[in-house]
C-alpha cells in the first residue's frame, strides 16, 4: 500500500482515539467537581491544571489563558482550534486524513466521521454543550465507538487495517498512561501511599472512569480504590482493552501482521522496541513500579511509545527527503545517459525532441 | 390523489414557459411526450412529500461529503453541489443522434491531434491556417513525431452541449483535457433511485452505473506493450483540488490506487509508486493534472504536483497517460471554430451536431464586428475554462466591456466571440418552493478506448439564479439527473 496512505490511516485512527479520550477525561472531571467540596480558585486550579499538563500542552494553554478554571480548561481542551490537540481539532484532523484516503475506507466509516465533523463544527454543538456537557460528550464517545465498531465489522483486514490499528493502540496506550498520571503530585516520589482519603479515592475512581475502566475494575477488585490497584489494572492487566499492556500486546501483533515476522524476532526498529516494551510490561510488578516512582515510570513509558511511533515512520511512511530539485537533477542525469542509448538504437517512438 | 389537497399539478400550472425553448412543455403548454410518464408519477406526490425527499437528498450529499472546493474562498471551502430533483429527460431518438454526433466529433478531434503532431496535412493544405495551431498555448511541439499509445489522444472527453431557442442541439465546447463532473452523474442517479425507487423501471430509464467499469476497461487497454496485467492509478493534484471528491470516487469505483505526485518516482525511465513494501511499478496513469503541472523537468518548473521524469518515462513507452499530453490544443476555443472543418476534412461528413456561430478576433473582419457589437456578444478567452475569462456582453457593465475591448485589441489571438444563445430551460424548484424555468446545458462523457463508449445521458447543469446563463458549479450552478429513455415516450 502507498506509504502516504498508510500514514494517513495511522493518523486518522490516532486522532479519532485522541478525541474520544479528551471527551472522557473532561466529562469525568466535570462530574467529579460536583462531588468535591470547599472549591476555591486554588483548589480548582489544582484540579484542572494537571489535566492540561497530562495532554502535554501546558505552554500552549498558558499562552491562551491566564487561569486554569473549568471554563478555560474545557474550552481549551474541547473547542479551541488554536490548540491543535483539542477535541474539535482532533476530529478535524481525523477527517482531513480520512479525506485524503477516501478510496481506502468504507463509505459508512467516512459518512460517520463526516457526520461527527459536521456536528462538532456546527452551532448546534455549542448549544448541546451549554445545555448538558455530558450529552455532548456522549455524542462524541458513541460516534467514536461507532467508528471503531464499523471498522471492526466492515473493514477488510489488510495492511491499511493494521496501520490504523497501530495508530489507535499507540494513542490509547499513551492516553491511558497520561490519565493514570493525573494525580501523581499527591503521591510520594517513590513508593506507594499507605492510606487514601475519601477525596483521593474519588479522584482515583475518576481516573478509572476516564479510561472507561470502572466497571471492569470493580469486577476484579470490588469497590476498594487504591492507587496501587488502579495502577496495576491500567498498566499491567492482561485482558482489559485499554490497559497499557493490552494495547502494547495488540500493537505488537499488528506490526507483525504487517511484516509477517514471527513473535520473538524483529525486522525493524519498531518491532524491536514494541516487543521489548511488551516483555517489560509482562514481567513487571506494580510494587517495582512504585519503588521506581510512578510518575517517572509513566514518563519513560510515553517516551518509549514515541520512539515506536518514530520507528514506524522511518520503517514504512518515510518519504525520501530528496527535494524536487534533487529529483530533477537525478532525472537530468539519467536522461543524459539515456540519450546516448537513443542515438545508438534510435527508433521512431523514442525520437528525441524536435524542438 | 384525491383528498390530499394541493398537488404538484397545480404548481406547474402557474409555470411560465414563454419565450424560450422549454424542455418539458411545448409552445402550447402541453407536456412533451417523453415527459408524460414522469409527469404522471410526479403528480401523485404532495408538496410535502416532494420537499421531504429533497431535504433527505441534501442531507445525504452533505453527510457523504459530495462536495466541491471553491477556489479563493477560505471560509467555506467545501460546498455541496446543489441538486435539483426534477430530472432532465431525453428520448431515445434524440439521444441516438447525439451519440452519433459526439462519436463523430471525438473521432475527428483524435485524427486532428494525430495529424498536427505528425504530418500536419491539415495545415499544409491550408484547411486550418497553421499559425493558429502553432501559436496555441497548449500546442506541445515537444511531442511532434511522438506516437501515443494506441494512437489515441483524447480518451475521456466531456463535450458541453446546449439547445437554442428553437430546441436545436449545439456544441458549446469540447473538454479534452481533464473534464470533471462524471461523479455527479453517478451520485445524482443514486440519489434519485433512493428518492423515487419505483419510477425508473416503469418509465424505462437507461442505467449509467457501468461508467467506472468502462473507464477501467479503457485504461487497461492503453497498457504499454508486453504488460499483461497492468497497474493503473489515478493521479490527483491532491485533497485541495476542486474535483478531489470525484478523484477518490472514481478510484474507489475502479478499485485502483489514487496517487499524488509525491507518491510516484521515476527510475530508469520507469514509473514506480512508493509503498510500505518498497517501490511498485505503475503502467497506466489516469491523470487529473493538466500538462503544465505533470512534470517539472519538462513543463512548469515550479510545479509541486507533478512527477520529475514522468514525461521521459512516457516517451520511452513505459507508462501510458490518459488523456495524452498535448490534447489541450483541441480545447483552445479558436480550434473549436475549426472542428466542423476537421470533420469535413478527415471524415468527409457534415457535422451532426453543429457549432455555435463563432467569430475569431484575429480575423480582421470578425474583429471589427466583435468590437462594434461587444454589448451583444459573449466573448471568451481562448484558454480559460469553468466560466472564467468570459464577457457576457448584454449583461456587462460599460467598464467590463472596455476591459475586454483593450484585451482583445492587445491579443486578438486569445479571444473569440459568439452570439448570446438563450439556452433551453427546464422546470426547476426555486428556494421559494416554486417551479420556474432555469437555463440548462448537458455534458455527456465520451470514452475512447478499443471502441467509443458514451454513457447514456451525462451531467445536466442548471443555472439556479433566475435569468442566469452561467451553469458552472463555481458560479452558482447546480445539477440534475439526466434520463435517457429506452423509447421515445
């Protein structure tokens, strides 16, 4: 498949996943505020600022807003197109990538994505948002899930599918780790906290709900919310589809379907790094992670995912950096050599220019 | 339909058809025979039902992103191409005439292109004054003596036809470079079938759906010698081109890759596409990029859309292009003037569909006439399309006329003039939910491969603004589905 097309599919899937994650984070945190007491400016900032930080766009935010209030943060994360990672920006970019490869995706997928795009850009979206943010996020989330479902149910399992899977999984693993990192400033630098206040428990359950993990978590750990258990679940659980380990395992499989190289071997940097990261998650315990420092661990995890993304780019998407000028030079050289052949074996069809 | 209240029937009764050739009603206000069956079905609909159908079609087009991009408009870059639900209907005997006329024309144009790039008989014998061809902006002298694959120059042609106030069919222009619009033909039909599922069979409308297969068959036919299973691709200028929707649509329908210039690379006079598994050879390119931009080493040096070395590969016979390079000269509006002579010269026939009467500004007598009658004529620049570079004399301001007067005097070769044709009209729904006559034209699509294939009908474009004669999508035009009937009624 065309490298450019593979790249577009990869990013289309990443941006859809990104938009859905923003919808969940903002939705859950807006609801969480309803349960918190004694809110003042400082406490609000303490609540919202980590969310901005988790997206990695703190500098952009401070360039646009003075204070981290709910209004500013949600505006920044949801609607502001100056923020290239906002929900609306992500949907626009997903749709733009899809537009470039419309011949490669099913009509249903395109229509749904286009519908979502038209919705978030319409005045009606603002209206829904004003009346009930939850309804707004519900629309975005169900649209994203429809897109994922449509892809699963209708897309042929070819290379393009694997590249869009890879994009989705890298984004999802990254976002899960960033959401898990939201409350790191309440943790000791190394080691796990011994006791958890009620407010903290609420915050950690918000983390689970931001990852749509609340029900799954409860079924395993009952209703006891502890940072260690939450971390274990979101990072190391083998079966939960949004856990870091699950995503990396699936990513590894997708990459191997692309190249045909069996597990245990690798044919490029991306496969090597992904295999290594999967092994690391398989053979780690949550105690070790806390002993190392959760924040630091997650930082490194995100760094490794970035490295995998870059390696994928060099292995499959990279277009030779030769500029058009260089290419023209190559062509002129080739044609110089060719015209010697032409003189030797000149035939009518290849007659040199009459000009 | 008794008891439903007002029906469409009444609304069409107030319809004014005087003063023009109306496609549906004759001079006496009677429905023409080939519209009668449609009229019967149509009468059974209430205005509410009709508007409901219209609304769902609009929503479907928007959802599917069946849109075009407007150049120079940064705010609303994508628009849906307005679609009018009343179909334009052509009876079998009339279509048969058009088909013969279009085949005659594309045959003559291809013979002409072969001739001027080879022996130039038509110039040597003075049938066409040589300087008109040799001075043409799109005459590619670099390709003199070059044999294009299968000796076909124009593979896809979108000829614009109109009818004058007596209902006579005329050719307005030949689009022999990269004509667009066929995706609307296919999508309009799909929308109509969804809206009026019962009508098609009962009225007897010929299908258009096999266009994509015919196009692919033609492209495969062009494959370079010795390539049994050619790789065909569609070359697009990219997602910001106004016809990008059509490019992806056709590529998907044909099941071929759509590529941009940067996806292709030329090595040893062969064309390859960059894939995730390395370079893969390409044999036939359906290019939707004009000659000027196709190869920066040969034509425009600043083009970022093209593929360096493509022309070299083409000359070496390793890749085929549709349409061939150099067909732009046939689109030159001055060449249009000579098409009837080409038909006579190469085929020894009279044109089946005549031209619109045309004056060449570079002929002294014609120029004098043009300059004296600028307020009555339509003036066109020889190498513009899409309704740009045009003066509608009777509707123009004094300043506009003076601008054209200066331009014609400065560069007469670049202008032609034609009398203002009052195009035929067709009942069309207005924004106020009334039905009024609006001017229309017709662009059939002609494929020239192993044989000539013309999909029945084509794109009927309609000038939605009252009184307007400009049907281009970029200038307030819309479209209709075009029905060619199996019979005459």
